C-alpha cells in the first residue's frame, strides 16, 4: 500500500479529500444559476460522485479499524458510538436552515449497519456486496410504490425510512455496496491489481448506460436509486478510484504527485470539520439571501474556497480537525489535537 511518512495510507485520504471537495462544489451550485450547460453537466457529475465516494472511503476506514482491533466488542461499541454521533450531528445540522441535504444521518446509519458486516470473511462479504447491489433498486421501488405511507407513519419511522430507502438524494440501500466494496479494496491492498484494472475497464461501460437509455432510446428519466442510476455512480466511483491508485503508485514524478496529493490529503483528514464549516457558511447565506437569482462569485468563494483554505491553515498550525478530535474522544478512539512532527506539509511516499 502507498503510505505517507506519518504512516497514513495515501489513497483513502486522497479519495476522501476528493469527495469533500466534490460535495462543496455541488452545494455551491445555487450561487451560479447562470452557467453554461457544459459546466452544469460537470457539476452534476461531481454531485453524483460525492456521496458514494464517501461511502467507499468509510468502508476502507472501517476495515482499517478492524485491522487494528484487539477486542471485537470494544470496536463494535466504538463504531456504534461514532455512527450515533454522526446521526445526532446530522439531525442538528438539518436545523441550520441551509439548502444542503445533510448526509451525516445516512452515513451514521451506514456505519452502524456496515461495521459489523466487516467481520465476515472476504468471500462471504463479496457475496453480501453482490446481494446488496441486486436488492437495492427493487427495494427502493417497493418502498416508494407500496409502503411509503406505512413507513412514514411517525417521526422515528419516517426518518429511518428516509435514510434507508425513501430518501431522494441519499439512501443506505445504495451506499452500503460502496461501503462494503471499500472494505474489500482495502483488504486487497489498494494497489495496481486485477480488481483495479477491472474497475477501470468497467467504469465507462457502467457510466454510459443511463444516458444511453435516456437520450438514445428515449426512455423516461431514471430516478435516484434505480439500476441505471446506480451504474452511473459505479462508473464515476470506479474511475476515480482507479485514477487515484494509478497516480499514487507511480514510480516517477513522485514530487509532482506529492504536490498534487498534499492538499487533498489535508482536506481528507479534516473532512468532517470542513463539512460543518461549509454547511454553516451556506446556512448564513441561505437565511440572509435565499437562492441567488444571479451568479454570486463572492458567495461561491465563501462556501468553497474559504473552508478549503481554513482547513489547510488549521492542519498546518494545529493538526487534527476539531470535530474529528471530538468524535475520537467521544467514541473512545482519541486523537492528538496537535499534529506531531512540525508544520511542514509531507508528501506521500510509496511503501
């Protein structure tokens, strides 16, 4: 695996950094209502990439926790606490008044469900992954068409149904396969292996299914969570994973690779704090002005550039993100707030 000098795996941090940047760009789209169609298309794909890529990296991180675990019960409890904290944090952020659809509740529930599954042997876990992919789309359709009224009968059930199968943007039913895949990829070493090359070859084929059916065959637009929509997400995530692994494992131009990866690794390590800061700034704009009717570059920069710069400065002069530090302390996996080893940004090395 490719690691940095501090012993952290490069690929998960970079992928998480890409995911959080994608999420920031997607949430900032309302500040740019007057942009060309091509730019809107690109931003749409960036939006579609963010949540499944986060789920993929969560699976990698959860597998890393198990790899270093000594007691199953303790680790399950720690992961459960972390999942519950994400849910509580997500419910709180949903009251801030932003236009952002908060994903933390779904990710918290995903961790609660997915972490115990990682105790399964690799072959069994692969079977569970395949089953989750096959069952996800019809389960969503069944819930929407036949049992939505029952599943929304009270607030608790309504929230759980929304997080699992009924959500318009995010659903555990569609994120779970990416979570399990992330764990399997971590077990495989995050390297140039047969799985990576297969993902690279599969990506364009999976991606074009949805536009082919909609634009060429003129079928009705597919809803989020359908098979074509899932294949679209698979294409984006597979391509991004393969590209990052290819770059991370290159034997040449390692200084250039380090320079490109350095900010992404920082944003990946501070993703949760970065997300809260970003949503907080969006909330201020949403309450003050609502949806802009014209392009607002100042607003866009304040919710994209400002949080990214703040994260780099925090990492350079402090270290662990404040939310990451609190989550670690509360879940029994404390992290040092101050980053050891000075303030220089370290580039990844191949190990």
